[in-house]
């Protein structure tokens, strides 16, 4: 990050009410555009013009000078985003993505580099998604510590239906103007939001939403929900609650924890009205209030029931105990995510056997299993990680031996091949116990 952008962040922290009126020259700066070009990966999908990073960089300086000139005189127009779909459970078409052209990606990243220091200074600690030095594991860790150490007895799960498609552009502009007083920045973002989507040969205007797949989209979604949910919870819900109240959000996934049930039910009632007022909609079938905490197991047993569980960020959270008998929040891979991941691995192996040699197939399978473990191999989830590696190994053995009519491996030969590629072992890769980590250091 350049010195000027660092200074913007420092000023934003010192003056949280300051409105920045002169930012556009940072976006148009050729050095900043060049840094954005260098930061973009080469192996990403191309936009509607089909231009890759290598093709754009063949005449880089001239292209950047022309881009800077168009930005300065207001002649820059983002091209429509190319519609693409990735698999999504429960959807025939899949999850829609908007793929920007490479030059548009440079501009998106330039705007993000300018805005991010300003908003990082004011974002709430409850927000964890798509922020520097924050990730799903940090969110899970803070959530677990809060439920274990604070007076939490009820949890509200909530889900916003198709959030990225429902972002209201008018409200988005209003929220940006709280901190951004440079109209050229607002106009540039407005053009990006209104750039349109190319699908099936037709360009469709975008009247609302911020497309997933855009570099700027995660930051814009954080800004939108910062004003819609984060500030509302910390400044109003917490103050109106009779007991303790806590809130956690990762992108558009969020939940709230309360000491008293009436506070939780009041929040749930107000939540629907709150999001509806900003053009969003709650998925009521995924929204509920449950009893969860140190007394939940005891209360459930009195009613002859099992204690409730909730799912957040791909993990099912349940009431457990330490080896000394104390209450502890434990997590395991959700049944839905476990099945999806194995199904995806099996589908890949079935198709890869036709196009990859055995050695390359083993190496790519290792990367896929390692990616699963890097996310799900956390404290208390060893059992399901063991199961995942067990089933994934057998799926790989099955499809490797169907590359031809002749068996490729015996089990002894297969195990030797796995050892040769460094097949992952299902050990815990992320310890969510901060005290234990401190002792290890």
C-alpha cells in the first residue's frame, strides 16, 4: 500500500466523522493502476472482451496511460460483466457470478485500495468477512469464547435471501456519502453497479444488486450491512436489551446471542422490519431463535429433549463439555457441507480419470483434500475430518482403478503412491483455543 493510502487510513482512524472530499486522483494515478495490475492473478476468468492479463500487459504502459486519461476526463465506461455460474446445492443453474473485463478489474481494485483504509477505521469488530487479518476461523473463535464466557442463553440464526442480488443502489449511494464526499468516486461506483450483465448474448441492465465475483463487491456489501445491521445492533439493539447481547457477521451470514429470551424474540421481530426497509428480505425458513448456552443441556433434559444446535459458516455448533466437565461450545462439519464436499470430490475424480494421468490425478486430489482440511480441521472436529479423508481416499482408489479395464493399483501400491505425493493426514490444523495457543508460544 502506498504512503498516501496509509495516511488516508490514519486520518480516518483519528477523525471517524470526517468526510473525504478529494480521493479521485488516487484512483487515476498511474502508479496505483500499475500496482493493481501487478496484484491481479493471471489465471482468472476473462470478461466479455476475452482479454487476459498477459495480453493487456503486452503494451502495459500505453494501456495504463490511456486508462488513466479516460478516468480523469470522465470518459471511462465499465463493460458489462459476463454471467457465469458455479455449482450451488438446491439450484439447477448454480450460483451466479459476474466476471469483469481485465481493465475493469484494475479499476475495481484501485477503488477498493482507496476506500478500504477509510472503512476499516470505522467497521465494527462484529464484522469478520473479507477484511484484512480476519477470516471465518477468527469469527468462530470469538463466537465460541463469547458463548462460553458471557451470559448467553439464546441464539438467533438469520439468513438474508439472495443478499447480493438485493442490494439497493440508492441506499448504497446514501451510505457511501456518509464518508465519501468526492462525487467522482460515487459516480464511478454507480457506473460499475449499473454496468449490466451479459448472458446468452444479451445485455441485461442491473437495477439492483452487486455482482458476486467483482473485486469491489465484498467491500460494498460490508459497507451496506455496516449501516443496515452492524451499527443498528451496537447502537440500538444492545442498548434496548435487558441483558447482554452480542452479534457476529461474516459477509451476509450473521447471528446474535442474548442473555434473555424476550430480548432475542424482540430482536427477531425487529430484524425483519429492519432489513425490509432497506430492500432486503429474510429467509424465514432459515431464521429462528433457539436456546443455547451453558444451561441449554440441562433445560432440554427437563423437557425430555436434546439440546438445540445451530449451523454457522459450515459448522454445526453444539453444547459439549471439556474433559473436566465444564461447558464448551463444540463444532463439527455440518452434514450438508460434508455431503456436498464428498460429492464434489467424487464427481471430480470420475471426470478426471479420463483426462489426467495417474500421477497428476493423485497430486490434484491431494490439493483438494488439503483444501477441505485447511478449513474444517479445527478443534473438536477431528472425527469428521478423519471420515472425510477415509471416504475421499476410497473414492480416489475407486476411480483410479476405472481409468481402464486393467486395475491401476492394489491397495499396497495405492498406499505407496499416496505416500509419494504426501497425502494429507487428518490432524487439527487450526486450534480455536486462544489460551492454549498462548501457552504453546
